[in-house]
C-alpha cells in the first residue's frame, strides 16, 4: 500500500474543564487539550471486526526517526485485521503511515494468518533495519506464532514477515528490542520475548544476529510470566521486566541472549481493577533504559492508596537488572484523589542518564474512578521529570474524555490496548502514542459507528522538571495481591 501523509488534527476550540487532582473535561466527545496529530486510521471494512478501530501502540525512536506500530481493525475475541505503522523522520513534524504486507488474509498482499496482535517495534543500527514483531492467530483463534516484518529504508516500506517461532502450542504477549550500542559485544543482536499460555504462561526468548532475517531459541528458565519487555543496556546486558516471580520480576542475559537467569524479583503487585469494564493492561509493566544503562520499570499499583480504591503509576530502577530499588510513586495526583491511573507508557530520553535522566510518562486515567460504563470519563495524561524521577512536573491532560462505549468491546473490556508508548526524538521532546475514540457508540460490523485512531502530541512535549517528589512505599501492603493464572491477553 502506498504511504500517505496524515494531516494534524485541529485543536478543538471549546473545552469545559474542572479539576479533580488532574483536569477533568466535561465535554461529551474527546477533545485535544494540547495540539495532537492523528497519525493513522483503520481502513479495513471486513464486518467481522470493528471497522475504524486502532489499538495498542508501541513506538521506538532512533535519532530523528520515530516508528509506531499498532493493531488495526480489532476483533472482539482477539487480534486485529492487520498491524499498522506510522513513521516520522523529522522528529514528529510529519508522518507517513501504512499497513504491513503478507501478514493476515486482510493484508495487501495477503498473508497466511487469520489475525495478528501484540505489535512492538525496534531498530537495529548495525544492519540498518527496523523490525516490527507481531503475534499471529490461526483460524482457531490460537496464538500460533510470532513473526517479524523488516524495513530497510527507515521505516517507510516493509517486507513480508519472517517467522520468529511457530512451533509452541500457543503464544501471547510478545515484544522485541535490539542492541543499539556500537561498543557492545552483541551490537546488532535483536531479542524477542513471548509466553505460552497453554503452559500457564511459560517464558520463551529468541534472538537474531543478522538483522531479523532468522531467529534461534534462547535457553530460558522454566518460569510462568506475562507481558515482558526486553531492554538492552549499553554493555549488551539484556533485561526483561515482566509479570512473574512475586509480581513484577526480571530476567537477565549477559551472553548476548544465549541464556537467561531469573526471575529476579522487583516488587509485589497490588492492582485495582478500574471501573466501567475498561480493558486496563492487567498491571503489566512498561519499561525503558537510559543512556548509561539504568533500567526503569513502571506499572499500575494501588499500594499507596488506603484500602486500594484506585491505582497510581509506580516505578523501580536497576543498574544490572538483578537488584532493584524500592518502589517509587509518580505524584500525578494526591493519594487522597479519586483519580484512577493505568496503562502507563514509560519513556526515557536515551541521550540523558544518571541523575539528569529525562523521563516522560503517558497514561490513561479516570479523574473519578467511582464510575460506571456510562459515566466513566477516560482521559490521556502525561507527566515528566528532568532528574531521573526524583521530582516530577505537574501533570497535563493530552486528550479526553473518551467514551468507553466509543471503544471496541473485547473479551477483556473496552479497548485502547494493554499498553501505550512514549518515545523521545533527537530534539529532546516526548511523543506519547495512544489510541483515542471521538465517538460514543462503536458497533461490531458497522463501517460508520467506530472512530478510534492513533494519535501523538504535535511537535512533541517539552520535558519540564517540577517540585513534586516521588515517594517510596512499603513492600508489604493491604489490598488484592497479584496472582499469575496463565491469562491470555492477545
């Protein structure tokens, strides 16, 4: 499909707002509270899925290029018609978009798979290749494998995918990362993580040393996990934060992905299920690494709220992926607030490090978590730090409110995605990529009722410091504790 230019979305003129910890928009349809770009929309018209729905973005940046990928044409019971992509080569000023070839029966040209899900993107500078991985579903709606699509021209055109793995009984929650440090002994290696829900969530890891053209299995501990995100430190160590162990844990490889150790416990997890039937990410972590190798792992957690009535976004850091700091609370709202925060997209400016690391976190939230499907107001927020998370800015609202019934209804709830993403351009500005719907009724099979597309901040968001301190919390707490039950989340 030929790429096409996406024009920026005009900022709406009228916003009725109040303040409940964060800004609460009182309008009936989603309004952009900062200038945003709509970077893609769903073109597929098969009536078996929700038409005009795009969900679950990941993004990655290298230099002035930012590539995002996401599901397009979401099905109610798993997967999408295809994976879309959107690429900016000028720090978010302009965007080109399209859809992957050779993946599903809906792709152009068509591929062998019924559906595709769980997209993530990485860049391998050694081989000058961008790679999008996706989890493919067969006609029985089984997670049948992980595939990788490659771009050799800066993310502007994509090849038909190669198989990463298709031999295990089932697959769920895949992710990808590459080693981008030229001085690393494993420069150019790429790593994929996935779990097997048929075995309760058994961890599997794979690596490629040739730009994603072929993949081999790594030796991994026989552990049950969910939602891992591999990261690569400048020294070549691979760190994979995920749900596992006591709640949030990590696996580590120091030999280029040949084998891994773990789980290394990061923290217990106490997660409040948000109201309204929204799909909420299940408390899965969002992770990033700074320029010196400090790994940041964040997730939604209610330990700081007495009685666990709502979630905050919390984080922990590590220099080696094995030993982790005490859990810190990002102070987006007061602990007495009615706001409920979930699905963080944690971003780090890779050109910064140490106590001067610049962080930007996008997230979804309810300004008042005591709500129902008809009354919940879903907003997109953002907060930043210029000192590695010691103190934080005041939060801002990017877009909202979003009507839950304007989102596709899936087996795990009304869906924006199990994750969102924040990446930094070479201009030092943050680009949170998120799904948002402008309508109030999204009907399966209708080609006119759904209006959920992909957005990011126009020209990026400046990273500003603040005086709101992060606070540490206890490891022992009251509230519903995390248990891993081999949940399938594609």
